[in-house]
C-alpha cells in the first residue's frame, strides 16, 4: 500500500502514525491532530507559533491538560470521548488555549474524525479559527481553509479505500444495515464463503440475502435497539464471530447498525477437536479400573479419579486438598520421601506403596509416577497411576511360602533346609548343633490304617518338633518320614535338653493316639566341632539316629546319604 508522504511544515510525533493521518498541503495551515486521549499527535509550524513555540516538535506529544485552559479541559474531553461513543464524525467547540507564556488564546475548533472504522485508535483533526490580531492570514484566507477541507476529504477517501482494500483481502465481513433492514455496506473477503459478493448485497434486505438465518436477524435487531455486543454466528458453511454496534447520528438517534464478522471456522474446529480430545482423555482416566491422581510438590491431592474411591476406601471429595501422608502408615513415609527425590530429578518410575484404609486395613499399591514441572523448570508435583496389588501380593507371599515349606506339615522343605545349610556353612560360628529325626513305624501305620492316618502321624511329629525347639531354629521335613533341625548357639548341654523335650512332647502326642500303633521316632544329634563342616556334623547325627533305630528294630533304614 502506498502511503502519502508528509507535507512541508507539518510535524508529527515520533510514534508510528496511523494510516488515517491527514496530509495538509500548505505550511501555514492552522491544524492539529488529537488522539482520543487528548494527546497532540501532529501540528503545523504555524500552529506551534500560535502557542509561542519555535518548533512544532516542542508541542507534539503534550496532553491537552498542558495546552487547554483548565475551565475548558472537561468540555474537550467530553467531545473526544462522547463523540467516539456516539459515532459522531464532526463537531465544533469554543475554548481557550494556553500560550507558552500563560495567556489565554480564544479559538473555535472544528473537529472531524479521521478514521473510517469505530475503534479505539480513531484520531481527530481540528482546525483552529483565531482572532485576526493573532492569525490574520488564516482568518482572511478562506481559500486556504478550503484547501484544508479538501485535503481532509481526500485523506478520508484514501483511508476508506485502504480500509476497503484491507477488508477485501482479510477473511472478515464488514457490513452495515439501516433502520429499514437494508444493507448499506457489505465488504470483505469472507463474503465468498457465504456465496455472496459485496456489490449485489447493498440495497437488499436481510430476508432477501439471508432468508433462513434467524440468529443474524436477532443480532441486527439487538444492535438497532442500542446494544453493543459480540456473539458467535453459525452459518451452513462457516462460523463467524460477530462484533455489533448501533450507528447513531449527532443527536444520538440510531440510524442503523454496523458489524464486523471474523471467520473463526478453523478456530472453532480446532476448539471442538480439543474438546473431544479432552472428553476422551477424561473418560479414559475416569473410567479405567486403575486410580489416577495429581499431587503437588508437598504431596497434596489436586485431582483424583473415581476409581480411587474403591482403592483407598474414601470419597474423592474428602481427599482433594488433603495430604497423601494422611493415608500412609509411618513405615511408608521414607519410601515416599525417596521417590520425591527421584521425581525432582525429572525421572519417572514405578514403586510399591502401602496405604491405610479407614477400617485399618493395609492395602498394597503399585504406583507409576511422572514428574511435573512449570514453565521455569520448577518441580510442581507428580501425575501418578496406581493399582491395588494387595491380592497379588498375598498370592505371591503364598507362593513363596509354599515354595519354602512342606505342604503337609508347614515345616520348611528339604530345598529350603539345604539353602540354609549352605548359607550357615559360610558364616557359622560354633557352637552349632544338628539333629536328625526319623519316624520308626510309619510304614506299619500306613499299611494297617491307610495313608491318611500315616499323614496324621507325620503332622503330630511335626507339632512335637515345633513345641520342642526355638523359633529361630531351622526345622525341616527332608524326606517322607525324616526331619532335620539346625540349632545355632547350642552346645552339648543345650542339645541334650532339646532332644529330651522332643521325647516328652512325642509321649504327650501319643496319649490320644491308637495305643496299638504308638508313634515312635529315632533321634541323632551332634554338635559341630571346631573346623568341622555342618555337612559332616549332619552326617554324624544321621549315623547316630541310624544306630538308635537299629538298636530298636534291628533293621536297616535309609540314612542321610539316601542309601539303603
């Protein structure tokens, strides 16, 4: 767009001038340009001389408070502001200006708006008519004043052309409607989106151009009634954001309405896509079986999904704003503090955490947490997904238990016993004792009464073993009818007392047992000597048990080495 070059003698402020600056042809023009805020934005050298200034630049940028008499400042402010609101384009005002030396200069200002659109950037051009004693050439020279008006009209025409050019190349529609409902203005590139052109619309009624758009009719009537507003208008092929305002004459009477319609079709599509995406995400988070939460850097809950209620046993409303620490047992706080340091380093991770429900039940959770940071990189909390793994943990515990224990007696099994034997072999310090126990007549019980009674005999021996030894002692069933015990910190005297307790407890077990087949056991026990391995000690105990068994039955039974 070609801008008119400034004329000699006309000074402007150092700010970027608006597109609607009027170019004055004569350097003697007594003319000023004022912003709606009352800032003198442009003036001629002749104007500056009236105020007593040598250069126009000494006056430019000053507020009207500095160059208008105090008693007239409010009148000028009202004209600038009320004229803007009432859509007035011209006005006259008599007031006194302040000379640089302080004296008053009576003038008659003729003001004309120099912007074609109704916005906050509109400027006012003012011609000053002064007494002949001060500006005789301006008063006498009517042709010069006519030139000013012609220049102003030409500037307005160019401004309108520029505005029309802009509107024609931007996806907007600028339209005006008079009180009879006919279009008096219709410009804008976006008209083609509605299958319309600017020229044919002018002079037609709303019903003729848009017969099936009641929302548009309602907006036009609303503006005609004096309301300035913005609204969204959904057309068949596009969506527009409408800014509507009434057009009033100098008397304040409504003469029509003016509207600018911005094409927001793509924006609305993007907003709708975002809304649907957020709905899908929220639906996914809210309806999944796992809990989801957002916590602050101080462990306070900002968000919890509904699945959380079933996991923690509390309503979400009772948790929002409260601390995670309120539902944690004391022994879990170090775990949480350790995870906090990991999150602060920007690392995601999974870990197990135990919470305490209102009924006192402990529930195990598997938590996967991701850190959150603000725009400055400051850690502000975490987003976490968690599931209740209590049942899984219990199942795993049962698997581990039965992987280490004998299913019939609940004692440790042979595998666990041998693992413990190897461990103690590396670290044991004397005294350590080993005992081997074997049921003498299990085969006879099985043959006479069946295996169910034989299993009961095994369980009774196992109970007698538990009652006879300490909790820290390793008691294991290492064969069908054979048991082994490892006793740490036990010398010969302690070994003898332990074996005696076992015999007494077995006697008690036989009191309510079939007297025709009393349970009988053979026992061998040894204390590991200095430099002797536990394997060797266990073999000696097995040999001693075997000797006792032979002295009872005169029969050979399996020994520790598995030979017969």
